[in-house]
């Protein structure tokens, strides 16, 4: 994907600008934009999934702000550091079982470090696994749960090594 195509995605898919505005800003004819729209389907669908999360939680007033924040995140639990790939490995090997896996657990979730603050403050949001999110609730402070996360990390590593 070249720089103009990236800017097309940003302007049209992320910012929601219409083709006329994008044509003018990029100095690219509409047939080329239409072609790019089809060629970049996979990327458009990936962005749409991110938008769906943003729409559900309303993390920020502007989607582009949330998208830029999301793209910079480490794809691991903020507390125990397990990744989605490691969760899949544990599930597939039978080293992890849960009744909730149909609805939660396969993907990282969003946790508010300070649970009394709203989701619209992205400085208060981190990615975390289902198990850390479920255990933290609103009982533990952020700093307390960082300590708990170290213990959970040790358990995950032990299971992975078996």
C-alpha cells in the first residue's frame, strides 16, 4: 500500500470524507479511488471492526483519535502480558478451559484503570485478558492489580511450559 492509498483510507474510511473531498485533497481521479476502495477491502474491514468497538463504547468523540490510539497499543494484556496468540495456544492445547469461551476470553478486552471514570478518557483504558478484567472488577486499584497481574503472568507461563 502506498502513501496516497494510506491517506485515502484515513480520509475516506477513518474520517468519513466523501469522494469529492478526497479527490481534491489527493489529486486522484474518482475511478482510481473506486479501484482503491475495492483493492483495500481487507484493510477497510479491519478498520470497520475497530470502528464497531469505538461505536459501542464511545471511547473518544472522534474516531480518528481512537483509531490512532488503538494502532499504537501492544496486543497483550496490560496486567499479565498474555497475548491473544498465547490464549489460543492454551485453549487449543487443552491447558485452558472456561465455560465462557463462547462469549469471552478469545480476544483481549478493554479495562478502565480507574473504574469510576468513563470510557471516553482513553488514557484510562488498557487492553487486558478476560481473566484479569474479570478478577479486577472495581475492587482493586490499578496499582494493586498490576501486582496481581504479575502472579497471573507466572501461572500462564507455567501452563505454557507444560
